[in-house]
C-alpha cells in the first residue's frame, strides 16, 4: 500500500513517519511530487484536514493522509486553535507565535493556563473513500519556554501528569502521548482495514 503525507511541514512528517513506521506501507511526501499544491486553509480542523487529504489524493492518485492540528488555550477561549500556525500573522516563525502566546498569558497564573492540543487526521483515496479521526492531549502552558526538541508550541506545552514540556521529551516519548500519536493510532486501524 502507498500513502502520501499531505503536508509540507517537515516536523509533522518526522512525527508521522515515526508513528507509522511498523505498518507495511510505502510513504511518499511532497518532495516526491513536483508541483505539490499549496492549500489555503480555513478555520476548522476537520474541514482543513479533509481539504488537504482530498486535494493531495486527487493530485497524486494515491491514498493521502493529512493532519490539521492546533493548540486550544482555555484562558484565550480556545485560541489559537485552527489558527495556531498563523497566530502572530502569515509566514511567521514558531518563536513569533510562542512569544505572542506568552505575552497574552502574562497575567494568567499557572493554575489557569490549561490547554489542549488537538489533531485531526483525514485519510482519503482518489475514489472518494474518506475517514476522519481525532486525538487530543491535555496539559498547560508553562511560564517560561523549556527544551529544544519537537516544534511549534512544544517548549510551552506541559502535558498533564508530566513535569516536562513536549520540547524536553524525545520524539519517542512525545509519540507515546501526543495528540498526533493518538490520532495516528486510530488512522493506523483505518489503513489496516483498507489494506484488506
Ligand atoms: P500543513 O498545513 O502543511 O500540514 P501547518 O504547519 O500549516 O502544515 P496546521 O495548519 O495543522 O499545519 O498548523 C499546525 C500548527 O499547530 C503548527 O504549525 C504548530 O504551530 C501547532 N502544532 C500542531 N501540532 C503541534 C505539536 O505537536 N507541537 C507543537 N505545535 C504544534
């Protein structure tokens, strides 16, 4: 079975490849397909994931797996959510987004800094078969960035029942508990079913 990961985000690709490594599938990425489309996203994780997967399945003629994910901060009424990659503006760095988040939470005490990482994964094939699965990881936003692993908001996110941030965990550790890992566990079941 052949599956294309419908993203240009190298950090996501790394985590997705690691999570799917013991499935018997051949994984393709954007670098295998010149002209891989850029997809304009909206404000809803499920719609975005489906749009990315559909577009890439159509473009490549293969099964596509797309991830749309975001961080929902309770004290900010669920922001940045689907706007997580664009929180500080278009084409900003992870650091710009982290700086904005910390500055908005400056006056908020630790016990009110609850947050949820959410990941929606859509799997589609060129014939129009589609499945959508979701994973979440609860935690809080720390007051000072910690760690250098991972990507995005990882230095600011401390999962529940852990004393370190995602950025202080190895890829293997993060991939046991993260929102993406949980969604991909379900996605694996879908792919196994489609293999039959
Ligand atoms: P694609 O659309 O090409 O998949 P993207 O980076 O634009 O790439 P999203 O629209 O899904 O992807 O935005 C996800 C953003 O949410 C990402 O850029 C990070 O800022 C944040 N994010 C998602 N998962 C994360 C994780 O595991 N750790 C840290 N930040 C994460």
